[in-house]
């Protein structure tokens, strides 16, 4: 947010940004139609899933400074709502995504209402507790397989032609782009200034007229809903969903590491962090071993926290001054 | 004329410690009130109870006839009660201009457009002499500039009543005069001001009326020259 800096170029308007994002999505879609190797869509899906998760996390964690350790809970709930509704009614994927987002938004509302009176680290611990409680509940939910997990049949063809994985990729592309557009819109709106004020000094924000509680709860709902949407297509992507894979440590760690590496102050940070870290991990998985992933993420995260606490965007901005 | 701020029987305890006991205070619209008292006399607790940061245990507080007791701080700000903090608490990641933008966006009765926000913010910064620092971060400001930013941000909320909580502590004599002038100008524009201050020179120059707290009680309330000669006030400051 440097909108008042007299020398900087006027920032792109919100409408223009949405148009560019739509154009970008269209171009990737058209390019995707030429790709015949399904691996590209598998890898691309993972990258976009992390763009979505990191962006969703950053709306609360980066803009408002409330660190949510419960990403895995929202993500897994999205995945399990989708699994359950698919088994029960066999609804189409977009409906499952909306349902996952709605349920997770509601959980964000409950969690926010209960825990956002807690400031700073206490909020973070409460979100961690949420993840543990949710995992215990889902492990005992027999309808979706309980501890044994559930198989989900992935259709062989997607509704747009091409494989179903290709369809999942486009779905995730749309969701990720939407999330980035929402994040940027929030960032530039009055809410963005209110959240930044909360992050910097909550009592001073309240004294400046910011309804801090209302704003924090609304942000938790939005952030949770986007995480739920990220989880909803997962059962079709992995085809076998069990609690350990839904509540994967990698998801929780990555979602925090990516915004930190990219920079938490603006929408672009989580995008850069997500693309970079997920590509590094994908490359490590293919070339070295699948176990070295998290080690790499951990090392990169430590490096950034000690050497560049404001992430890549912070480094770039520092250079420009 | 009815008082703008009306405090009746205000009490606040922390555990067994009585921080404020049975405080009555009326402030008329347009008045300049000085509030003094030794350290620990309850001045800051009083400010926190009035502005909603703390909930008082007993009594009632009204602003312009509106009962404030159950309202959170941001709603009190919107009703026209703004405060500055003892130690400046700027929004560190925002520029100076953006610091004012927050109350301009949130505290006003009407929704301002982008251009209106900018215009009003710059006008306020001009008033406190920070116009050329608009694009800087608060940490790049000097001590007195941070105090001015603190006051400007409180003013951006468009208050009827401004509570300036020790906004001159640690400043040089010339700087103190500058802040007093600034507060007098704001008062001239119709803002009622309560100044909480240890620097007697500033309090005496500013106040039309002086109130003194000692150990959570109001011991004096009247013309400044009379209050400083009050034996209880003298004892509190100078000892027996």
C-alpha cells in the first residue's frame, strides 16, 4: 500500500485488475488445450492450490497479522464435505466447492467469534487446537471412511473435454485467480486499511474508529471459505482420501511458509512464494526424493525469517529505495 | 447550557485497588480543560474508561446526551470522542498520510471518496506542519513530529471532544509551546479539549479550568490559579 507516494505510478484500478486476471485465466486455458501430457496438469494443480491457500491465509495472517495454524482443518473440512456430498447426492464439482466454502466460512465465523477476542499468539494456539479437534472428529466419521479413508471415483473425462485432471486444473486456476483478485480488492479497500491498522496496533485502530472485532471475524470467514474451496476438489485429485493426507503437515507448513517467503504485505507476495516453493518442491520430488520436500521448505523458511523477514517483496522494495 | 461530556460517579477498581472513586466531571462544549495529578492518580485510567479501552465498574458517562457506557471504543470515536495516546502509537507499516486515512475512512459520519480522503488528510497534515512528510513512514519522524501525527490522526476522526493524553512529555520548551499553540488553534475551531499533562507551564497556558486527581479522587475543580493554590493539590505535589 503505497498509494499516496507521490512519485509512484498510479496503481491499477480494481476493475482493470479483474479484467487482466480474467484475460490471464483465458490465456492459460487456451494454452492448456494444447497440452497432452497429464503430468503438467497434476503439477500445475498443486502450484495453483498453493497459490489459493497462501492467498487465503494471507488475507488474515498477512493483512491483519493474525497467524492461523489451522489451515489444515479448513482444507480438510472442504475436502471431506465434498467427499460426503459426492457420496450422498453426487453433486457436480462447482456445487461441492461452493458447499465446502460455505461450511468453512461458517466454521471461520464460529472460530472467529470464539477466538478473535484472543490477541496474537493465543489466537494462533486456538487455531492449532481447532486443527487437532477436527482431525479427531473426522477420523471418527464413518460415513466418509473414518480412519481407513475413502475412495472417490474420478471420472475419466472432464465436462470440457480432455481428462478430468485437466478439468480440475482449470477449476483450480479459476479459484486461485478469483482468490488473488479478492485479496487485492480487499487490500486496496477501506477494509485493507482497517486490517493494516489492526496489524500495526489494535488499540489505536479501535480508537481510530475501526470496528476491529467485526473486521477480524469477516476476514476469518473469507479466509476460511477460500481454504475450504481449495480443499473441495482434493478428493477427485487424490482419489483416495484419508485423514493423514487431508490433514497433511506439508499443507499447514507450506501455507504459512509461502506468504512469508514472498512477503505478506501485498497480494503478490503469497503468489510469488507459492509458485516458487511449490515448483522447488515438485522439482525436488522428481529429481531427489519425495521426503526431502519439507526439509527444503523448512530451510528456505528459516533462511527468509532470519535474512529477509519481509520476504522477496520486502527485498525488492528495499532495493528500490 | 448542557455539558458535552458528563461523567457521574465514575468508579474503577483493579482487584482490591481502587483506581478511580466516584468521579463527577462536566465539560462544556468548546471548553479547554486541564487535568493534572501525580503519577498513579488515575488520569490515564480515567481516559481509558471514557474512551472505552477499559470498562468502568460504576457510574455513567454521556457525550452530547448519548450514554457511552456499553459502547466499544470505535463507536465512541464515531460519536465524536477522539484521543491521542501517551506514547505515540502510529500505524507503522502505513505512510503518514495513510495513518490519517484510517480514521477518515472509518470514523466519519459520511463516507468519503478517495479524493476527499486525500484532500482532508493533506489539510490536516498541513495544519500540524507535516504536509511534506506525507509519504514517509512514522518511524522516520522525529519525536515531536510523531506527537503531531498522533494529534492529527485523532483530529481526522472529526471529534467534538479531543482528549490529549500527555502529548508533550519529553519535548523541549519550544516544542511544548508549539503543541500548546496547535491545541489552542484546534480549540478555536470549536473542538472541546481535555489536556492531561504534567508540564505545568503548558497546562496553565492552555486551560480555562483545571481539575486535579489525587489517588483516584477529584480533589479540586476550578479556575487554574485557584486550583494550584489549593492545599490538597499542593500537598499531593510537594508533600507535607
